[in-house]
C-alpha cells in the first residue's frame, strides 16, 4: 500500500494525540513503514531524518540490534505477569541498577510519563498523611512547566493550550516564577535570573510551606515551554529550600533524563538528589511504554505498615512489564559499554559548531543548547508557523515539530556529522 492509502485509512479510523484532526487535511500524517538508525522510511520509500527522536523517546536509533535482541530473548521467557504478588528478574535487576545510578533506593513503575507524575504527586501527598501532617496537600510547580495531561499532572502543568479547557476539573496549584534564561531582564545573566526566580520561590514557601507537599519541576530544560533552559543554581537553591521548609522535591526527568542534557540525569549538574525522580521516554530507548518513580528509604518506610490503607495502593495493569524492563536494561548496557555520555559530549560540541551560522541568522534569537538538545526562536514567526515549517521540512527530508515559534533538535544519539550537517543546512534554507 502507498502513503496515500494509509493516510486515508488513518483519517477514517484514528484520533491522533495532540492534534486538531482537521489540520490533517492540510498536512497529512506521515506513514512510517520502518526505521533505520536515525532515519524514518515511509511506504513510498522516502527517508526522513528523525530530528526529534520520535517525541524525545528514541536514544540509539530505530531497530537497534541490541535492544531488539533483548526483547526477543525475553519473549521466549515471560511476556507479562501481574506485579502485585509476583516478581521477575528484569524488574528487580532494573530497579537495582537505577538505584545505583541515582542513589534512590525504591522504584515504582507505571506506563508513561503522565503516570509517573501522578504516582509522585500521590506518593508525596500520602507520605505527609502517613507522617501525621495531613495539612500538607498543596503543590507548587514552575510557570510554563509541563508534566502531562492526566488530571493530576495537568494540575501542575502551566501550558494554557492544554490546560484552559479543563480548568474546572483541575486542582488548584501554585506556579512559581520560571528561571527560563530567555526571560532575563536586559543585562541580567542566566544565573542572576535563576537566583531571582529562586528568591521568589523562597518568599512563597516561607508563607505556604506548612500546607505544601511538594515542588515539581523539569530540571534544566522546560520542554513544552519551547526548550526553555535555565542555570543549575536554581536546582541547588530549590533543594536547599525544600529541605529547610520540609517540602518534597519532585524532579520530572521524563524528557531530560538518560543523557539528554549532557549528564545521565540533569540533576547531577547541580549536585542534588530529589525526593522523587520521574523517568520515562528514553528509559526503554523508545521501544516500549514504561515509566518509573524512584524515591528514598525514608519515604518508602512511611508506607511500610500492617494497615493496608497506609500502603501505596496505586496500580497499572502493565506495571513493571518484563519486555519493557529488558529493553531498559539493554539501554543501560549500551550507555555503559559504549561510553555514551563521553561520546555525546564530543558530538554536541561538533554540532554546536556546525550550527554557528544558523545561530547568527537574522531571524534567529535565543539560540541555546545543552547536551544533545539545541533550540532557537524565530523572531518573525507568523500564525501557523509551526505547521508550515513542519510541512516544508518534510519536503526536504527532515522530521521536525516546532513548539510555537521554537525550532529544536533532539536527535537520536546515533546521529553522525553528515546528518548533523543536513539538519543545519536544511533549516537554514527554510529560514532563508
């Protein structure tokens, strides 16, 4: 079948995520037949460079042989078993390895990023209840932050396009000043902006910490805000304030974990350990749905009791799925065997150099990069810019999805210099 056949069938049968379906009349969905490394290939044989890692999930390219082999091996053993009352080697081994990497000793599994957010929020709330502080029920997050679109996650999200329609369904939460370096005052450094945002948070916590369970944030990069980047000192300040005011720190590393920011986890760049660490997306290398919330011995102990109601009774049918856990273990093996973090640092430096002419383009402002993420804002972006840019990039062999007027690159780590040059040259031509 051709691309056109699959496009007609998908419009008749599917409801696509994060999509106004009528827009597919103008820009039909891209039918993907297969993938090879950083490339997507359609049913007509055309190739597209996956510049956004298939919604930020793919780390080591499509159809990676080592991850595929691990899943195939697991298929012959056990594909799934209930994790309430059962256990299995992949979930135990993954939990042990994540504990060694993060210093957080207990892992609770879900199916996707929003599930991880829900788990962390509920766990924090329930901890304070078990600890004799039932008044600590509130949450604070950052302006322009994004943590998912289930109702709890959406309550701590601050993206009007997703949130406004459902406002009456949501719990009220407070959004603190964003440390986004783009919002710095004239002459103000990124560090100074972060410190000013931290001071604002301090003022709010001083008044409201007694009723606040947790602060949730995306460390270093706010993805849906247009890859908003901020100085690590904000994380250091947040950790100190949360300790002092007895508020949990939830680090949502769903998008930025597993090397995206140049370290395995973004929190490492501030030398902090959160009370809850939310992981998903790259956890399985983009293969299978899996999320995880890691937390401390102290929080785990508050639920350990004879009374069932004091336990954390949250559950998902596919919690700790063995196939997904084997994929995640293979991802960790690749990080270790291939020295991925060091290799990525060299690639990031080369790519940043290749993008220098683009950064100097007259239509570009706020060019920024961190690890394997690059982004810039387009000064004169007209309404509909993102959809038009996406369409024109596809015509030239790039799969890109701008966020508003922000164009960003978050490619699989297997991207090579020739492909980096292609991204840079095509985007510059599109801007011209």
